[in-house]
């Protein structure tokens, strides 16, 4: 099959749109999680710094995926998984403290975790995003 440069450009454009969608999910999740981190329901002041670091690292890694660095996609998937694990533990700990819990706290945490999971699953399963970071000429 002959090489079609227009097809490649179209696929790359669609993949970058998908990456923008993943980035928007991450930003929305970070907004919810940071809102929780700065609330009175957060018993862990260190969580603010962890989440700021996650925001910065995720932004840099999305930039790496945009620039077609395959390793950055894998590191971003790991970072999102680690974020889910940390926030899941926070959710479990807060669930045992009735003085800190309320429906708004659960909405922020569960919403943020759900959005991060959605972004991670999209990043893992999307053939378009896999194509974006594939080595040129590798059959993708």
C-alpha cells in the first residue's frame, strides 16, 4: 500500500485532538482535587504540594506526548495511576472520620478520581494516541 502523507497528517491531527481531551479531563480532575485540598475537610496539608506537583508533571508529560515521545505516555499513565491510588487512600481515611466528611467532600474526591481514571483509560486504550507516539515508519 503506498504511503499517503495526508492520511498520516489526518491521523496525527485526530490523535492530538484526543490528547487535548485527555488533558482537559486531567485539568478538570485537578481542579476538583485541588478544591478539596484547600478545603477544611483536608486533614493532610502536604496534599496541596503533591497535587501541585502532579499538575506540573502531567502538563509536562502531555507536552511530551504531543511531541511524540513514547516514554512520556507511559510515565503519564503511571502518574495518573499513582494519583488515583493516593486520592483513593485519602478517600478511605476521610471516610473513617465523620467530622471531616460530607456530601461535598465525597463529590470532590470521587469526581476527581473518576475523571483521572477516565483520562488514564483513554490514554491506555486509544489506538490514536498509541499511533501518535509510535516510531515513524513502524507500520502505524
